[in-house]
C-alpha cells in the first residue's frame, strides 16, 4: 500500500500509507483517485444510500480505470441492523434495495459476479461482563463475541466456564492444537480466549459503547451466487475467482448481514467454518475469502491487545489494528488491473489488496469522508 488519499469534502491530502505522513507525490493513479473521491462524498454508515454510493463509485472507477478484477463490499445492512432497532419488514425491503444495487453494478459493467452473503443476524441477547476480572481482558470492537484474557486468575477462568452465555474457554495451546496457524497469530494470542454463545457479546473496558440490537448468527454455511463453479468452502472462493479472471472480468461482491434465510437470489452454499470456529463479518472472514487461507494464518487473533502497538510510530495508521500489510490478497495475486470499492472501512483495502481501492473513511460509525489507497 503505497499512497493514501483522504478527502473530507473541504480538502484532500496525500499520505505515505505506511507511515501516515503527508507527501507531495503525484501520478496518473493518484490523480484519478483524487477526482473520484471529490465526486463521491460518502452519505454515512447509517444511511442506506451508502449502498448506492458503493455502486456509483464502483461504476465510476470501472469506467475510468478498466480493471479486470474488482472487489466490492456492501456493509450498510450490518451497520444499520446491528446498531438500530429496524423492524423486520423494513430490513427485508433494505435487503432488496442492496441487491438492486449489486444487480445495477453487474448489468452496467458486464462483470461476472461472485456474490457472497456473509451470514444472517440474530437478536442481541445480552452482555457478558468481564470488567471486574482479576487479569487483563481485551474485548474490543463494537460488538465483541471474543474476549482475550491475559494472566487470568483461576477464578476468572472458572467464572467464564460457569457462565451460561459463554460457549468456550480455550488456552493458547489448546486453541493451536485444534485450529493450527502461523507463529505471528500465536505471538499476539491471549493466554486464554473466551467465545460467547450466539447472540451474546463481551463487555470490558475496551468495548464499544453503542447499543446493540443484533449480533451475527453462527452460520455453518453461507450463500453465494455466480455462474462460476468450484467453491465448496470459504477458502475456495479466492482460487475460483483468480482462475476465472484469467479469461474474463470478475467481481467478488460481499454483502454483510445476509445469509441463507435472507439471500434473495438463487444460491448455493459454501462451508463457513474452521473446525468449531464460525466465520462472521469481520477481518477474519474478509481476509479468508480474499486469500484462501484460514484466519489463523493471518497475524491478528481475536482478543488481541491492540493498544500495545497503537503508538505514534505505528505503521499503517489508517488500517485499524493492523500494523502491517496483509499478503496474498486477491489484488496482489492477480497480474492484471484490480480495483476495489466498499463501505466497510479498513477491511476493504486490507482484504482487496487492489491497485486502487476507494472506501469510506468512517470509524465507529463516525463519518469523516472517503479514502483511496493506491499501489
């Protein structure tokens, strides 16, 4: 990730994306990105018009850049339905609006689509309070289903094992023995990881403060639509897309908060698990879909104490908790032109690895503008 362009409507700035410091560098791709950002103000995470923004921006980018591979994500359903008390009938109508935007992109661009629903939501059931634990607990994010325990007492561990809303309590060694993964993943892994039952969230000192109305359902399989063939597991999607992109224009399109119960098009299913772990919309699912590698092969585990590396010299300061560039993503493995657009900030550029990415610049639902990343 070489350069970032940030647009807050009144002004733009160009930064070295690794360090975050302003630079004066220009070029054809940067100029194009700056023009697209200026023409594409983001309506906000809680505005359902953000789905139209994804399609409009993707079509604008396709027309001006002509990529052979595109990565799109539509996150407005998840963001609205999780943090707002939207009635079921309004949600169903919103699903059809989002898929109308997906269809508009496909019909106008002519890309071969691979549309993946990332899983349905379920009503929020309650919090698991870990504020008063003896050890340190990391339960970050806006709706955390995992809690990482550091130097926990026996009382901490037993209290979680006895809690009726806790599904699992795994030590680092037990987790690694069952799920495997890379050394960097376990270098940051907590001493003990607790996993909530479906519908519950942990609440600790680092948890988000916004009210929650829905949580991701633990889906063993998720729906996908495409004329392509060859995907049976979540790890199969990237290889199928890359193979097809050798001879045609292909778009991988991710739609959050839609599973088999709500996917409005004819679909097949892919396995959405790694052993007992169910993928839900987040960095693990995004990176696995784009790389073809399980979440344990990437360096940031659930329950990670991200604040230890959040300092003034942190690299990739616009990439959330990630202080390094993910490798093996779709755009990085594709030899032709690649582009990405999405309204799931941070995850879009992390997972796409595209030559040019345009995403909303929003954090914790606060709309700060739009951002592009150019290789």
